[in-house]
């Protein structure tokens, strides 16, 4: 099971990527799509055209790490960011948090999931 710190920014590339790419190819995609460096301590996620595979890439203090998940059935949901003025997909990437990543990998529809407000209870 892949676990990541809750403070780690997770950037998801919503446009399909050629999964024959490895370290150097995905580094170029990170620079072009996200406009950042692979050394920025982010977790970068990529999806293939059929949406049945996700690759994750991150810098781990002394080197690059790539992990891949392949579904035997079904597809991954691609999170969408809509521009309020035009109603179209405004970006080729979206930022997720650790909870959304867990739901995405677990097959939960992000649009249908509702996050409840946390209540602060003071015990005296």
C-alpha cells in the first residue's frame, strides 16, 4: 500500500501520457505541464489514454521513484477542474490531497464524495 504524508502536494496530469515514458520522459512532462521541477518535493500522477493505469513519480531524497497501478477491470476517474466562466476544462492538471488520492486509487467517485465539516469539541 502506498502511503504519503498529508502535507505532500499531489499534482495530477489530467491529459493522457504515453506510458512508455520513464524517468527522463516524465520529467519533461512535469516541466511542460506543471511548470515545476521534479525536485520540488511533489507527488506527480499520470494517467494513460485507456485510463486503466496510473503512474506516480516523486523525488525521494537521493533519487527518483516511479510506481504504477494497473486495474484489471474498469477505469480510473479523471478529476476535472472546470472554468466557471466558460464551463470547460480549464487546466491540464489538478492538485489533490492525500484523501482524494486514496479515494481515486480505491475507485471512489470524487464528485459524489462529500467531506463533512470537522467540529471542534472542547472538553473541560
